[in-house]
């Protein structure tokens, strides 16, 4: 695949006013690398009050790719929680505190404020928030596992994961079953803490999942987010990162496999609001089947006070069949020239015919050659997860998706 790499001028979105980036195609073809004004300009300011957000009509920047009719009422207030929503269970090593609290707890909402109506609706509608706390200087040898299983109903949720200073932990949040779920997740990292979060969306075919993930990174702390999306009718995730002290580092990795009829949307914002911090974003997706639609919005904002910032973001998409569509929009806004580096790249394409020819010329059947190419496309990302059972499960899931495309 060809890859477009840009070094934009300050406050200039990728490709604005110029030619389409290399590796994109025009509207109506297999994929689109869409251009827009910087998506950090939301239609309403952040707020915990759902009344501060108008009901979206689909023309707003933050909603223009989302099929609102498939949100099952999460966006307009008609979705009502019921007793058959989701069941949440937590498995945590010794020394970790697991509790439920009300919305008046100071940790709830500390990492970030809702930026759209669904996130605000989730905040106003949840009954109790789950809070997982890792004490300062605690280094966990085993992951914390949070299982979210849908029972077919509507649910609103809020989850907080807090690490004390110099604590280290891995958290796996696993979504399965069938549900209509709107949720907010807060990650709060103390100074020098290290947190890896793996969020897996392995929903049943009819599930709808909309969530805002907020990470607040302390001084010299390190945050690694791995988002994996396979299942669901519609999944729309909004990871957001900000810094509470200098020296913070964020790595946002993502993997998605979009099947026929599915809508999978990942909208990221890294807000460099503090000097001398780093971020790296890498998301990869594969699509197959009629009306498979993946959306990736990658926003990086470097504020005027964030001198010494070092940031890069990349999105790559592999389109396996006709009828699939990708919208990939990397945005970079720079308000200071005193930075270490900033860049972004977006690439969308089909299989590389030369790779297939090379493998098939050595006696490998075409379907097996395709499988090897896709595995190679994802392998480097999967290996960075660092949780062996999750890595094995994801590779098996990729094989399952590819078998379905051959069948």
C-alpha cells in the first residue's frame, strides 16, 4: 500500500486545500480518505449535563460519519436503561481495591468531561460507577480483568481505573454478548505510574456500543491503550488523552476487523496541554463485505504552552473485498513552533498483488496467501499487546474472520 506522510504547517489539517493524499481513493470507490476541518472543534463545549448538547442531526463534524438511526436512541434520549443491560465482573490481584461509588465521588469524571450528547447521557444515567484502584508503588504481576457481558438490554455505565504514584498495572476490559451500551471510562495515572489497558470489543452481531475513554497522565507517567474491535452492529469509541504533568507519554494502538454491514468508528484526541510530553498513535484495520464501514479520526492538538512536544499518528487500512468503505481523517493542529517533532500518515488500499504473486509462485494457494498477508499486516501490532492469552485469542479471531470470507 502507498502511504501518505505529511509535515503540515501549524494549524493546518492534513490535505486541506491541496491534492488528495497518496494512497487514498475518490468517493464512490472502495475507500475514502476524507478531509475536514479539525475535529477538535466540537459543536458544543464539554459538559456533564446532557441538556447542554443538542440532539445531533448528522451534519455536525463529530457525527457526520455515524448512522444515527442505528444508535438505538442513545443520541436522542429515547434509549432507557433496563434490568437486562450488562453484567460487570472484576478479577483483580491481591492489593487492588474494587468498589462501586456514586456520581458524587471525586474520582468520577476527573480524567475528562463528556464531549458529545451520548457521553453526557451515559454520565447522567448510570446508577453506580465501578472504581478499581492500584495503590502507589504497587507493581502487579497479573492483569486486572474487567468483563462486561451484555444480556440484550440497554445500559449506561461508568468505570474508573486509578493508579497511584509509581504503580504499574495491566487492565483488560472485555466486552461480549448483546447490549445497547453507552459508557465513560476514566484512567487516572499518578506521577511515574505505568498503565496498559486492552479494551476488546467482541460483541454479538446486533450490539451497539458507544463510549468515551478519558486518560489523565501524571508527571513522567506512561499510558498504553490497545483498542481491539471485532463485533457489534455499531461500535463508536472516543479515546482522549491529556497530561497532568511534564514528561508524560501516551501510546494509542488499535486493531479493527470490519465485516459486512458493520459500522466501526474510532475517534481519537491527544491534547498536548503540557510541555515536554510524547504521544504515538498507530491504528490498523481490515474490511470485508458489502457495506462494511470503518471510520478513523485522529486528532492531535499541540497547545501554545506545550513546548517540547513529540507526537506522531498513523492509520492504515486493508480493504479485502468490494463494497467496503473507509473514512480516514488525521488532523494535526500546532499552536507553537517550539516542538521536537509532529507528523501523521494515512494509507488505504487493497492487497499488494506482488505479495500474493510471490507467495502463490511458491505453491501457496491463494486463500492461504491472503491469510498470510493479513496476519503479517496485524502481527506487529498484536505482539505489542503484552498479554499472551489476548494475543492468541486475537490471532484466532483474525483467522476466523478470514475463513468466513473464503467460505
